[in-house]
C-alpha cells in the first residue's frame, strides 16, 4: 500500500485507531454518508480511502428471521454497534 495522506494520518490521530480497523467498523455501523460526515471528509474522499486501503464494501439483504455473521480470520470476533 502506498503511504497515507496527511488527512488520513490526522483522522487516525483524532480517533486513536488505524483506518484499516476504524473504517470497516464505522461504515458497517453507520453507512458511507454518515461515516464521511463524522470523519469530516467528503464521500468521494472516503471512497478513495477505502480503495487505497483495499477495504471492500458489500451490501447484503437480510430477510426477516435471517442473521448475518462477519468473521475476521485470525482475529478475535468483534461486535459492531
């Protein structure tokens, strides 16, 4: 991966977490627009960061009574609020 931009580094320092772990949690819990707003960046910038960091965003339709589990291989499970 190429180096991070100055704004990426500032956001990591403000949130005290690497973007590689912060962004998937925030996008899953809040969505793209709300995440961009909360981080103080445009949706285009957030999209660029996701591409740069190789973070894939997928949409899944879950019907009534269905559940969805996301697992990270090699890492402990973490609840997304």
